[in-house]
C-alpha cells in the first residue's frame, strides 16, 4: 500500500506547489496538522470562527489537545486583522523560523481574563494560511516561550504547500479517515 507521502510529490512541505483543483476540506487540514504536531487531539472540529474576519471561503479545522488548542485556516488573501493588516496584536513580526519565512503575531496574557494567543501566518500569492494557538500563557515573545507546540512545527505547518484553497485528490484522501465533529461545547475523544 502506498503511503500518503508517496502519493504527494510535495510531502513534507517546501516551496513546491501541490497540483490539484479540489477545494481543501477541514478534514484534510486536520490530517496535515496531525503530521506536523506531535500531540494527540482530544477533539477535532470544523471551525467557522474565522468566517467573520476572513469570509465564508475560509476553510478551517480546530484541534483541541490537553493543554492547548490549535485552529488552522486557509483563506483568500485579505486585509483582515487576523493576518496582521492592522495593529490588533501586541506584536506582529516577520521572521524565518527553521527555514520557513512566516509572520508571527501575538496578544499577551491578560491576567484572570485571557492566556494570550499566538498566530503563525504564511501570506502567499492570493491566499493566507494561519495557525492560531491558544491555551499557552503568552508572557513574552513566543519565540522565547514553551508554547506546548514548537514554533518550528507551526511554521512548517503553515508553509506546507498541501494547505491551499485548492489541493490534490491525495490530500483530500489523507483526510478521509479524520472524523470532524460539529463545533460545540461537548468533548469527545478524537478518532485514531
């Protein structure tokens, strides 16, 4: 049996494009996330949290782990505050993380209110891919913190060419075994 990587010429990320005209799905996004993040999700849902800022053409998956949550979105390029187009964040910097050129944005911890949030964003020609990490206490520049998910993994994730508005059938099939729950308040175990 061929593995998913054997089916994909661009497995593992990089600058290569993944040819295909299949619209990306939340399940495919979640499957790619699981290849980059070495944690077992407790719950996987599709996410409409980005629709207000990024429009209904945004496709996102949310993965909840024991200590952190991660939402990953693929959307047409926009001037949304979620892509550092304004000063909605405490800091928004362009950096190279483990060879990946990304934008890192964060909001600091608000004691007794909010632990803070970190975004890692890849702004591409015509589309944006962003990972939103919540749950870790953001008390400083996230490049200097243990976030629960290494920043290098998040940078590799958002620059993975398989995450695109349109992708290959192989990427869609990668998500075929991922069960996406409706977004809501209950917690269940994620499929393995």
